[in-house]
C-alpha cells in the first residue's frame, strides 16, 4: 500500500469512517445497544493507537500517518462547527419560559451539583495525579474544567435516546429535554469563563481574564440585539415561504462561519461562536435548517471528527492513574446527576419512579462531552491521558443511559400515577 495515491487514500478513509459506524449500528445490532453517537465514538477510538494501532501497526501507519491526516482535519473542524451550530439551533429559549419554579430548581441543580462535585474531584486529582493536568493548567483551572466535564448533559443525544425509547411525547421526556437545554445554556457560560481563564495572558491575570470574558459577553449581546434581527429580515427576504433554498442555506452557513471566526479572534473558541450562531437563528426557520443540514453533518462530517478524536485517545492498560480517573469521573457523573436531579424532582412533587427516570436520563453525554474535552485538551487544561480516560467515561455513561432509564421505569409502586400527575401540576408542565 506504499504507492497508494493521496486521493485514493482519502476515499478509502472516508468510506471506512462514514459507512463503518452506520453499518455496525444499523445492521450489526448496535442500535439495540446504544445510540448512534456511542457507536461512532467507539469506532473512532478503535481506529486509534489504542486498538488498530496495536493490532495492525503497519495498516494503521498507512491509513492514519500524519501526512494522511491533513485532509481529515479540515473536515473534522467543519463537523464540530456544524454540530455546535445545530446544538444551538435545538436550544429554544421559549422552552424556559412559563415552566415554573420547580422546573428551574431541578434544571439548575442537575447541572450545578455534578459540576461542583466534579470540581472537588478535579482538585483532588490535580494533587494526587499531577500527570492528569494539562501543560497550562493550575489546580484551580483543572478543577474548573474537570467539573464542567462531569456536569455536561448532551441535548441532541438525549433527544435521540428519548426518540428511540418513545419518550419524546411523555411528560418525563419533555422535562428531561428542558433540563438538558438549561444544562447546555449553562455549559456554554461556564466554558466561556474557563476558556477566558485559560487563554488569558500571564496564566490567569485577572484583567486579561476579564477582558476576554467581557469581549465574549459583549459579542453575545451584539448577536442578540443586532445580528438576530438582521438575520430575521434577511431570511425573510430570501426565504419568505420558510423553505431553505440555496441562498438561504448560504446565508445560514456564512453567519455560522463568521460567528465562529469572531469568537476565535476574541480569544475564545470557534465552537462557542458556532453555538451562538445556532441559538441566534430565527426560531421559525429552525426546523427547515435542521432538515437541510443535520443528517449531512451528523452522518457524513462527524465521523471525521470522531476519528481524529480517536487518534488522540491512547488508553494504557497498566496506567492506574487513567483508570482511576475513568472510574471516579463515571461515579461522580452518576452520583452528581442522580442526586442533583432525582432529589430536587422528588422534593418538587414528582413521584419516585419519575424522579428516578429523570435522574437516569441526565448523565447522557455523547458528542457534547467529547467536544468539551477536545476544547479543554487544545487549551492545555487536560493532559492526553486524562482526555483519553474522560472520553471512555463519556462513552460508558452515555451507553448506560438507556438501560438505566428502562430499569428505573420498572419500579411502579401503587399510587405513583396520582403522585406524578400532581407533580406535573406543581412542576409547571
């Protein structure tokens, strides 16, 4: 295979990356075990040095040599930009209004409790296993980044799981999606602060941190007050019937890329700009944009991102630090999400079975966790071994979301239906 042309090599890579995970999920029975995103992440990890690189080093060296990765890098960047944009598009601020105090209590608790628990764990890990911290991380910065990783809930993947479980029309499913939307909004606020901290001149100079943070929030304000109305008028002109024609698609993608470029220029991450662009799009066009872009982005572009992510994952079987991080992070995720969701849900009127189902749904992480981990790795907050352990954690907890929710749903004590109904009224649903 030494004389293979670059074009043929790229086409072979693309065929393997796009068709492989889908065939495993669709024909190999994977869809009965885990969501598509879990299969895609595992497939990417399997193609990395942890598995293929050890089982077939010569083949791995040809397929994924450094010179062969250049074409994949651009596609991977576009994949994650589009996914962040689509995540912002899924996030409808109208979902937060009129939900009541009970909804706000559980939604905030479901993010803040695991984040604080993860932050405490991260602080301990920074002292116990210094090799887990990134080259630019202080113990406090590492703890903050680690806490965010534990607190993440992936809105799009949770929606896919609920769809597969036929829970999208269920009150518990709608509550879980609402909580996840609030989690995503808080996630980007927290990641903005951490990125401002990590990229500040002088390794955390207060003025530099404040400057980057203020620029970021100023851009968000300008997007809401200026860019969103302009996009609304522009799309109204080029797509008056609500259909996304060629011009509307180009306008949408131009807004997405420009927003990503602005946040990268500010000193934050381009992913944040893509998310802001998605959340700024007029809501009445959201369904049409998703229809045009979502399948291509998730099925065609994302496998390239997963492969480059997998190439960064190097699991060392005899490294106790990696496995300690994996186990403790997984336990912190389950404990934090369950305690932060189940107990407040029960206190605000949900029945125990429904509160438990909500608690088992919220640890779902999927691609959003991998994106956050990649951002923190590139920012020097996490080390390579810590990144590998946390990717494995994201796969494990996401794969367990569906079976744990089904198990929680089996518990139906007498009188729980009436309690759930009363809880729904108190929860503002």
